[in-house]
C-alpha cells in the first residue's frame, strides 16, 4: 500500500499534468481563433477579388469565351 508521501507526490504530479493540459488547451484555442481570423480575412479578400473580376467582365461563362487562336 502507498504511503501518504507517495500519495501526496502522485497528487502533485497529477496537478502539474492538469496545469500543462490546461495551458495546452488555452494555446490551441488561441491558435484556432488566430487561424479563423486569418481565414475570414482571406475569404473577404477572395470575395472582393471575385467581385472586381466580375465587374471588369474578366470572368465569363466558358460558352461566351472566344475560341483559342489555333482553331
């Protein structure tokens, strides 16, 4: 059977492990938030680019495209 000191050390070890896990969860949460903001910014830029290209008539259906010069 474990002694009181051994049990106390085990509790301390478990508390340290829990603290590391909590810190890791916080770090991962922060990284997810950062990546989500980055994704939102990239998505907004892509939407703006698509609008600009559509307004400039640079994007047309393939059926409206002239044939390549080698035809």
